[in-house]
């Protein structure tokens, strides 16, 4: 049980944050680099888990490292991006002049 306390911790934290706790899936793999926890959640909950500027995800990763250190393991977290995710494209942003031109009817 001590080895999978990282999964139990991650599951507890994420399920408390999201609106669809039944959609939370965690896959745990171990290799020479350490433990990798892969998190899959509902697309509507991505913002809640990642947080503004990724701060919530960074905090979860930091806490997982602490849990890992307690068990002498290096723990990393990967958050699966759901299919059909709506990450804004950086190149799709317009300049002020282009936006003003669009407003002219």
C-alpha cells in the first residue's frame, strides 16, 4: 500500500477539485526514471486541475514529489489532454490593427 499512496493522494486531491469525479482515471507506471502518474479527466475539468497559468498543476506536482520522497521514489505527473481539447493557438492571435479591421462592417 505504501508504494501506491501516491495514486491514492492524487485521486483524493483531483476528485475534490473536479465536477466529474467518476471520470478521473490514474495510470501508474514505474521505470528507471521513477514513478509516472498519468491523469485523465473530463475535458470540462481541465481548467480546474491545471489552474491559472498552470499553478494548480504545479502545486499538485510539488505535493506528489513530497509524497514520493517519503517513499524514496521520484514521482512525476502527466496530465492527458482530452481529445477535442480547446487549447488556444498562439499563432491565431491577431494584432490590434487586424482586430480593428475585423470590426469595420
